[in-house]
């Protein structure tokens, strides 16, 4: 393998080319820094390598074996953890919500979780920058949180039948709803077409109406001089005798190479970020890099993501339109009368036939399969679906560690331990009941409840105290100043909303910090 910076110590090496890595690559290379981005997966051409196919596009997810100890439905390969240039932004729904002020101060406000070392106002300009940069479509007025709109591009119109039924049910119950903010174009932008409601957003978007760093940030980074060789699995972060990061080792087509660097940024998503740090343990840091606090891999979180399906007399056709087009956050903030802290978002959420069949087949104590499953799926067009994004509180015992089993590169496989807490379970019950009520109010007959999880966060939390956190608010390691972590690993709490906007806003903030350091 040959690459331009093979013999150079570049300014920046970024591990991972997803939501955070793409933003970092663009910002840092445009600032004149020499940048190499290493991602374990391939470059893909949306026009040649994408397909409107549920099964084949599952190859975009990270499918490497992981060892799990869980009591919940917890498919670690499915948590928007992509493999390839663009990462999980290739196969996410495009939901683009901001966190609320309360998300950053859960301990101070509600007495649970922990406080972030930043406020909403610290991310506000970066939220705005990212939303404008990718032309987020959304309502002129968003009823919840600090930001009330308008968004850079108009809200999507028309909506899907499933979204209209959701709005009907909400209205009947006095629940506010709004068109969902989406990283999906409602009008042409930078040569990309508006969405035509093909509905394959979770699989891929062949027309490029949906944002991904593959089609937005990565090309701009390359134009500014960044080098992004594909299929490069980073297996080791190297440390010099003084305890500073000196570069990384990576594997390409079975061969191991070295890229020297002045600064390394890990943006490899929650499991792989912690795994790499724990595995890269030199004599100076026997417990793993950036881990003097013992918090690397700890307090991982997911979102509870239970689905409720209801059958209607009229056709709904869940495959029609963008999967998520309407939402409510009326249950987002803590209400002491509910008996639990924090809250959740409810989305109207489409589903394709295979996804629905797989979900409902495990929706009850007795598996649904064979003739019974076939009979249900014959009425697929008559089902509507809602899903929740529920806050899960951080727990020390939910963690990532290294197993004794090794992969083909000789790295220990990740071992993931996760269990819900009591507050999490009460929140789920409340959300499921509200989803049932909304579907009933819209005229549906509730048929199936599917337990699920989505979006991994935490494992390398930010904080001001090096004894209880891994990095500072900019993702800079407390232990090693030229090592940064920048992805959803930084999250202190999970919030009750989709995380991609916050991941990218944090990356833009970290990029500004690194640029300032380079110029000082």
C-alpha cells in the first residue's frame, strides 16, 4: 500500500470517517493542517454501490463479532455504527434534533445521572453552523427545547400516511406534534436533489437527498488536502518514551503499516473507541490510554427504542415516505407525577417488510413464526408504527471491556455488558402506554409491542475532573494532551432525542479548539 503521507508525521490522524470524523477532517484540513483519516471500511459510490434493498445494505453496519452480556434486545452491530467512509451517517434515519438545556444538567436539575461540563449555549452556534451547512429541513416553529426554529430549509411536505395518523392521534389526545427536523433535503442544495420519498433512508439514500459525511464533508476534506485511504483498520495507538502519542498502526489487506502523527483523534464510535484505547496499553499506561480515571469503556448508554404496531382498517403502507416525518417531545422533560426522571421523544416511524417481520416475531413471550407470522404480514399494508427514543441513565456497570477472544488482526474482541436500571424501565412503560393511546386515538387496534434499543453513547465521558472523566469538554485526554476523542463516547448522559446533531456539533467545537491550539 502506498499513500502520500507514508513517511511523514502529519499534523492530525483521525480514526473513523463517520459523523464526527467527517466534520473534523473537513474543518482541520481547510484550516491548513495535514490530515490523514483512517477508516476500517471501503469508499462507496452511492450510484454504484448502494441498493434499495433491506438485506444487502445491512453490510453498511459494523458486523464484526462482539461478545455481549445483556438482558435487553441489544444488537450492538445495529446502533448506527457504520463501517466505511461516512460511517453511520450512511444508514441513519436523518432525524436531526438538538439536545435541550436540561440534557446537559440532569444532575443539577433532576438529581440523576451527571452534569456535562458544558451548557447548551456552548453548542448553540455549532448546532446552527452544522444545520446550515447540510441544509436541515424542519418546521418554522418547533415547540420544545431551546431552539424554536425556523430551520434552514422548509419542513417536508407531504408527509407519510403513518405520520398523518400519528398527528391525528396526538391532536385527539391534546398532545403537541411537529414535523421532524431532518438532515434530508426538502429542496435542491449544492447539486443534490430534494427527497422523493423513496423511503430507504435507513438502508441508504441513492439520490443523495439525505445527508452523510460521505457526500458532504469528506469530499470537501479531500479537496482541502486530506488523505483518506479506505479499508484501514487501526489496531494500535503508539506512544513514545515521554508518554505522548506518536502515531498509529493500521492493517490494510493483511499488512500492517504505521502513520506517524503529532495529534491523534479517535472517532471510531463507542465500542471501537473504547476497545482501541484499552488495547493500546503501553508500559506507561498499563490500564489503557486515557484511562487513569478507570472510566474508559464505563457508563455506556443506549436509547430505549420500543416500537408499537397497530392495525388500521385503511391502508397505511409503512414503506411510503421518509421513515420519520412527525414527532412529539411533550414527554421529554421530567414530570415528578410520572414516578421516574427524564423523558423521551415519540416518532411516527415507517418500517419495511423484513424489518417489521423480524421485530414482531419476537414481540411477545411466545415467538411469532410460521403460519401466524405469514398471516400477519399479509396485512402489512394496514399497520402503523410508532417508536420511542427514551433516555437511559448512565451506570458504571454498563461497560465495554476486552474479551479473551481475538479477531483476525490479533486484537481482543470487545465485550459489551448492558442492563437497564429501574428508572429506565419505568420510562419505557410510560412511553409504550402513550404510544398505544395515540394509535388507538387515530383509529388503530394495537397489535404488537417490540422491545428494542438504538444509538450507543458514553464510554469516554467528558468532564472537568480527571478523576471522574476521560477527556475535557473538547475531547482532549486528561492524561495525554495530543490524544483526542470525538464521537458519541463523550456523552455524559443520553438525552431523550437522537444524537447525531450533537455528535457533529461537538466535532465542530473540537475542531475550532484544535485549530486555535495549532495557531497559538
